[in-house]
C-alpha cells in the first residue's frame, strides 16, 4: 500500500514537471516584437518533457513531446538529433503502446532524416527496425522496408 502510494505520487509529480517543461517549450517557440524564437530552448524543453512523461508512464504524451523536440531539432537543421528523438518515440510506441504501425512510421521518418545527412548505415538500421516492428502484422510492408534498407547500399 505505502509503496504504491509513493510511486503514484512520484508519477503525479513527474507529470506536473512535464507539463511545466511543455509550457517552457511553448514560451521558447513564441516570438514577438523584441524576442525571436528560441528553438534550441524549445527542443531542450520538449525533450525534458518527453523524459518526464516517460518516467510518469504517460507514453502518448511522451511520444508527442519527442516528436515536437524532433521538429524543433529539424528546424535547427540538426537532422541527426531529430532522428534520434524520433527513434526514441518509436521505441515507446512499439514497446509500451503496442502501436507497431505508428512505430514503423516513426522509424521511417528517422531513416529519411539519416539519409538527409548521408548516414546510410543509420538510415538502413532505422528501416530494419521499422520492418522488424511490423513483420508480424504487415509482412509485405516489412519485406518492402527490408528491401529499401538493402537498396541503400546498392550504389
């Protein structure tokens, strides 16, 4: 009883901290007359929110925060960091929500970002992860993803 109450209060506290981090990120994204957007601060705050949501077991919110952090990193032209964040979101979608199709889509998006910075090995690895994620539910698409991964090394 006491231990579960402790964990419940910890999750509640982490949720509040995550919401505060989201608020910070929103403030960083706003621009005004005298203030430009702080995308670096927004990306950092979104990533912190995602981690806190993950700790609080609020997985859909964590995935959304990871995606917003990836968008901010992409706006900062840091495709590698954006891809890493998308892969973190994909792991949560696959392992905790059992949302294989969503996870595969996130891995595919990460692969495209890796390709943008000519990181063929990471792009192929992300495609393979996407394929393994959906191999039980969508075999034809999984095969197509594996073939795409292999084709990256044909040239």
